[in-house]
């Protein structure tokens, strides 16, 4: 008799948990945007780096375009080149942030099992397994938000606690 | 007749891939440590924040103590209170970093399937599912490394590319 026992794969994180993890991080980044004074969000920088609003522009593009690309295989950034469309005030940035939250909630359930281990060219450029691209999107946000923490500290502002999701 | 079909769970990332992901991030952090001038690693700070070496001390403690805690259920930081044991020069920090790399390689294969969804008190204090604690350890490193990037930029030094793992 054949042994048909399939060993249980070690599930590190389920799709539902990963969605929660991602949105939790995005909730923290939202608090960091809120913590910036209106003007400094668009002007403050250290050592020739981008402003935090420019980083947020990138994060919004990647998150919205990323979840859509993962779910559908069609890759384009949220703004796809219409740079002028990015909001010019904090309220607008926060509103856009919340729209992306909804886009993620909309597309995430459409991701098919097995998709995470397919190889795809994210945004038509970055060939990788889908799970690695997804982690890159999230890690990239954590990275830039960490940079935003230093901006806030340099401005004398206490950032939100890192574990507050 | 009963339908015994078990739907394939969507594997986002396998343990082997997660190990590679973690060590890839640690490789990048190692490059950031290397990029600091010897003295500034232990002295430079912005806005009253910790030096990058103090952050690295935390990362080393969490990574080594974290993987051991996940694998064995015994939680203690690498230095467990012996603060004086942390190296005072860059070569020593890098050597310690590499020792932690080996500790992770040693303990990771001992993690039992199913462990990632157990609830445990990380370091006797932070009650969470094990996968959430693991992600916290990695995310915390990305976060502080992002802060280190701003330190380097403020010092006029180009940090390594974020995608260089």
C-alpha cells in the first residue's frame, strides 16, 4: 500500500494574516503622516533626501499598483505618470492613503492560491516571485517610514510607537 | 459519500524562504554597519535618538534571542544584561553580527511545523503568535536600518541600495 500521507506544510502566515499585517503597517504609516506639520511634510529633508510626502507618493503608487498587479497580473502604478495628481496638502494625502486601503481590501481576496509562488515582472520591470515582491512592497514602506521617524525627531516631534498598529 | 478534499492552503512563504528573506535583510544591515565611519557608528545621532551601534545592539539581542526562543521556547537576549559585553569597535560589531547569522542558521531548522501559529510570550513579555513576533523582529530591523540610512545621508555617505541583499 502506498503511503499517501502528505506532510502538513508549515504555514508561517496565512493570506488573511498577511493582509492584516500589511494594513497594520499602513495604519502606522498613516499616523506618521498625521504627525508631520503641514508644511514640513512637503518641504523637510535631511542630507539631500526626498521629503516624506515624496516617499508617501511612492508608497501609495506601489501599494495600490502592487496589490492590483498581484491579483490581476496587470501592473501599473496608481498615478501612472500623472505626477500632478498627487495631493498638495496633508488632508488630501490622508484621503488618498485611505483610498489605497480600500483598493487593497478590494483586490486582496481576488488573489488565487498558488499565485504567491508564481514568477512575475512587478510593474513590468522587477522579475521575482510574487511573495518576494509583496514583502518588498511592505519592507520598503517600513524602511521609508523609519526615515520619516528621524525627520520627526529632527523636528522635535515624538513619532508614534512602532508597535502601535 | 463524504467530500474529503482538503483545499490546498495558499502558502505565502515557506520556512526556507523566510530564513533566506531574514538573512538577506541581515546582510543588508551588515553593509550599513560597514558604511559607518568607525567613530560615528558609536557617537552620531539626530534629534536625541540612539547611535546606530546602540540600535545594532538591540537587533543582535533580538535576532539571536528571538530565533532561539522560537525554536526552543526559552527566551533570553544574546547578552542577557551583560551590556558591557557589546563590542566597542566596528570590527567587533561585525564579528558579533556574523555570529548571530550562524546562531540563526543553527536554530532555524529546529523550529517545528505548527510552531508559527502557537501563542508565546516573546522574551517573557510580549504575548503574540510566533509568526507575528518573528515578523516584528525583522520589521524592527528594517525600521532601525531605515533610521541608519538617514544618519549616513546626514554624514554625506551614500547608503547601500535597499534591494541589495
